[in-house]
C-alpha cells in the first residue's frame, strides 16, 4: 500500500516521522516488510526544513508524483495557514481526494483540507489550539474538539502531533488486524486506542488489551461507572458470566484481577481530578469511587508511593 504524506517548510517533524514509524513497525510485526511504501510529497523540489530545523529530502512533489496513492495524510505545522492559500495545493488535494482510498490529516493539517473544501459537512478533529478557529472559519465543518482521532467515511483526522501515531495505529488495525496493532503498540509503548480528551491514563490502556470482547466491554463499563459498587459479582453479571469463569477469564486476558483493575481505574480518575481541579479530597474520593479519604490515601501510597495531597502539590499547576 502506498502511503503519501504531504510535507512543506515548517512542518512538525513528528507529524511525519510518528505515523511512518507506526506503519513501518506494523510491516515488521506482520512479517511482510513490503506492506507499506512511503512517499513524502512536497510543494516544490529540494530539501524541506522542518519546524525543529531538521532538513529532509522528499521523494516527490505535487507535480511529479506519478503513481496511485492508497492513503494520503496531510501533516501539520505552526505555519499551516501560510501554505493554505496555495491554489496549486488545493487543486492537487481535490484531485487526490477523488481517487485515494483513505484521506486524512495529522494535527493542523486539517486546515489545508478545509481550505480545499474537502471537510464540508464532515466530522473532524484537529489540534486543540486551532479547533475553535477552524470551526469559526469553516462553518460547514463539524469540528469535535476533544477527540484523539475521528473517522467519517474514508476521511480520517487526528488531534495534535502524537495523535497522528494513534491515527496511524487505527489504520494499521484496519489493514492488518488487532493482533498486529497491539504488537505495534507494545513495541512503541503507546496506547492501542486512547480515549478522547487530553489526559490519558494507564487503566484506559489496560482496557484495550483483553482478547475477549465481554472482558473489554466490562472494562469500559467500569471506566464509565466508577462510583458504582463494583464488586466481582456485579462485574460478572455485566459480562453475562459466572463469577468463577469471569474471574479466570479476566485474569487470563489482562494479567490482573478484576479488583486490581477497578482500583487502578479509580486511581487514574482521582489522579486526573487532583491534577486538573481544586476539589477537596473528600469529593475526589467520592467521585472516583473510593469509600472515603482513607481508602483514597491507602491506594495512592500503595501504588504511587505518595499521598493524594503530595501528589496534588507535585502535579497541580496552581498548587506547585
């Protein structure tokens, strides 16, 4: 499969290198090194200097690319609006959009697709720093501000920078299956599927690794219902399994007991509240599903080696 990445002066290098590394690792993990071929397509001939100062050599330009592309990804930059006014680029994007199997953007690359009229009436996401301006400038585009990546038909858009790797991994899963995608995620130490929003936590990563769908569904239900009384009996009922079979399957799939997963999920929720809010510890404990502040404190000390108060002092900006 030919994957083309549109690049230009001032491009965010990780928008380019991150997805390429995901696809390359997927080919390696699948045992089929030639699965993906890459083209870095520039506006003009010659080296391109990335935002961080690194020079690299594209393989083609929008005028010289002479073979079919399966997937086209438009990368982003702090200077993307300066490129967006190029009529040759808009015309080229429109031509490619009509023939590629998948069209996508990384980070602020969505701005270039919008300028070319390719996002009208579509659900998209982009870097949080430009999502509001994208929505104001292009009123026909349905911008969702807190997503890591979105698919709308054959259109794929992702949030800022490293989210391009999440998008690439989702494409790998489509192409080569979940097992290969999971192997890539493990090798590159990344989420196989991050939840939306800015804060990402370990319990969400753990919820992607279960092989059996009922176990994954229970994990996702736990993450959405932390204030419930999450006993193993209740979780087994949610999965439609006996307690014995559920406990055995859960441990086999995830490497931990249901109780350990529940505590980790509650701890992650508490960490997020401590980092992002000034809520009193009593409220943090209640909202994250701990019975009281003592339960919250014991979990923090046991798993993180610090008290909730000390954690907030370290990681809450207003408390630092």
